[in-house]
C-alpha cells in the first residue's frame, strides 16, 4: 500500500516503513516518527483512491 502525502507544499509518495527527508525538522531525531494529516491519495497494486483534494479518514 502507498500514500501520497503533502507537507509544506511538497508531495511525497510513501509506503509503510519508509523514511523521507522533510524541511523544518527542528527538534526531531532521525528515528522519530511523525504523523501527516494531508493524504492526497492512497492505493495498492489493484486499487487506488484520490482525494478531492484530500482522502477523508486516511
């Protein structure tokens, strides 16, 4: 399963367990986990869902 998330105007395609480099990470350590609230799309190899503009409940 993948998700396309938005953070500070940038979009990232991520899957569970991915590590990404984001801007403005003051106070965060490399292994810290954060939650993104703007999910623009989710899907897998068979199906996908695109938000208008965000996917509700994701």
